[in-house]
């Protein structure tokens, strides 16, 4: 038995039992996204700091707040509990009091999405399914392919033509069946929906599968536990579809509500300037999808976000804010995060750091603010994207004279 009490439609408030619906029948698949509710009073009895201290170092340690049965499958085992890295030089460069990085670059498939995919795979296993599928611009796909391979499910993945080669190589390495769809991401998404219906595959899609956000929630649960005695003022995260930030905010809130921590923290949502429908709706109160701009941060290139409502409400409820950042600001953040903290972030992950600089300039943060930035994906996933930010090496003949020429005259590193 799981600790779920029901699912509630974010649009009309209708309530469903755990296995009765994936989306709200009144509101349809586009609007009727469900939110999973847990018995927090029951969770509070067993989910204590003392109990947590004795549990395994992975995200299944929060079983009372996860959509899996106490004796149900929880695979792959090694997901979550990524380190929180103290980054004093980065804090100084950004002009804030303290920076800590939640380093999901070192998750199993090198992104935050492993948190959601592992929950999807575990639910598919609990239902006795053999097949699982998704449509993705990259990390949801590579993490699903990883989790399915580790747990023994077949994965079918629909990707758009934009997918970076590193992520595509991951899919093929993990043995997924990959459809590269000549069309928009939205077309790939709809095709995946139809195929899931036709073949009865389990659908790992955050927009239609409410349980996946509960996996992303573990990012917030972990930050709360890791900062239990030393709370940050803000947690910063980049936003594409909106599912990640909604999950992170929910996790932070639930750790407070079950009494593991005694504090709340504000959540800072960061979108790319060119593709920022959620940040704009937060500011204007009116949501409009499909704006024409662009960003090179492929993982947050999401002109038609489906979880915008959860993403806006979660940030507002935390007392937080949204900011937008340019691609150049993202490149600068990627350089700073690598050089000053030793963490190689992909563009969408560096955006969470760029957002700290933007929020500082906007006066949302001050010189004393303590911030945790969610580093959601590894820079190795997209080498051309990284190289556009990082410059070139010194190409030299094998001669000490040439080394001397650079060391004694040149800048300390490539610019
Ligand atoms: C998916 C992703 C995000 C954003 O998550 P959403 O749920 O789409 O808002 C941020 N960073 C990385 C690296 C991602 O893969
Ligand atoms: Zn509804």
C-alpha cells in the first residue's frame, strides 16, 4: 500500500483515486493535470530525521512521500542523494552571501530527470508492464533509457531533430528503440501519445503522468534534508515544461509539513529569455504558449509547456520569483560554474546559476542571500553547446619555448 490519498485536478479540483485516472476526465488531457496527495499525518510518524539517518543514500529513502507501495519495486536503486557542493568563490563572483550547488550532473544518466524516470519505471513494474515510452528533447529520454535498461523494461523513445548527439548516443547505448521524428517536438509528443494508446505502453510523460513529478520532488526533499540545520533563503532552478520546479517546490514544502525541517524557503524559477512563457505568465497573470523566440539551452526549450500552472503556483506559494536570462548569460554562468566550483553544467543547468546573477541585479537577492542552485544536467551531454561557451585550447608545437610564450605573456587561461 502506498501513502497516496488521492489525485486532485489542478484546473477544476475534481478528486480521483490512485489508479482511476492519469488526467482529469472533465478537463481533458491538455488542462486536466492531476496533483498527487499524500497522507502527511501518517508520513510524519515514520519519516523523521532520526529514521532518515539510518536509511540508504538514494531517493527511495523518502518512501512515505513517493507514489510507490511499501513493498513495491523501487528501481534502479542508485538514484538520488547527490551531493550539495559548497561554492564560496562562485558566491563571491555572483555577489551573494553563499552558494551551494545540488550536483545532479553526477546522477546515473547525468541529469535530474533520473528522479522522475525511476519513479515511472517503478510504477510500470508494479503494474506488470514490459514496455515504457516517452517523447523528449533529451534528458527525459536518456534517463528513461537508462532506468529501463537497469530495471529490465523495453524503452521506446520519440525524439525531435534538435536532440544533441551526446544524449542520442546515451539512448542507443542503453538499447532503447529510438524514433527521431522529422517534425516539431509537439508532433513527436502527440505521436508518442498515440503509440502508447495503440500498444498499451506505460507512458513516461510528465504532462500526462502525474506520478513523475513526485520523482522530481525528491530534489526538493533532499535539499531540505541536506540543509536541515542550515537553510538557504532561496532555491534556484531552471524551467522548461515546469514539472521540475513544481516538484522541487513541493518537496521543500512537504519536508516542512511533515516536520523534518522547521523552515520554508523561496523558489527562484529561471527561464531562457527567448522561450519564457511561464516567466511571462507569472509577471502578467496571463498564459500564452508558443512565442516565437529561441534558446540554445535545449533542455528548457519548451515553447508549449504543459505544467505551467503547477510551476506558477508552486513558485508563488513559496513567496518566490521568476527571472529570465539570455544565452550569453547562460554561457557566462557555465564558465563560472566550471572554473569556480568545479561543476560542468549543460546550458539548461547553468541557467539556474545565471538566474542568480539576474536576480541579484534585479534586487530580488542581496549580498547576504544564501542560495542553492539545482545543477540539473551534465555539460558532457552537449559538447558543441559547451564549446560555444568555453573557447579554444592553446595549440602549440612540442616546444618549451611555446609553453613559455603562453605562460609568461598570455592570459592565465583561454578566454
Ligand atoms: C528537463 C530539464 C530542466 C527543466 O525541467 P522542466 O520540468 O522541463 O521544467 C532543466 N534542466 C535540465 C538539464 C533538464 O533536463
Ligand atoms: Zn479537472
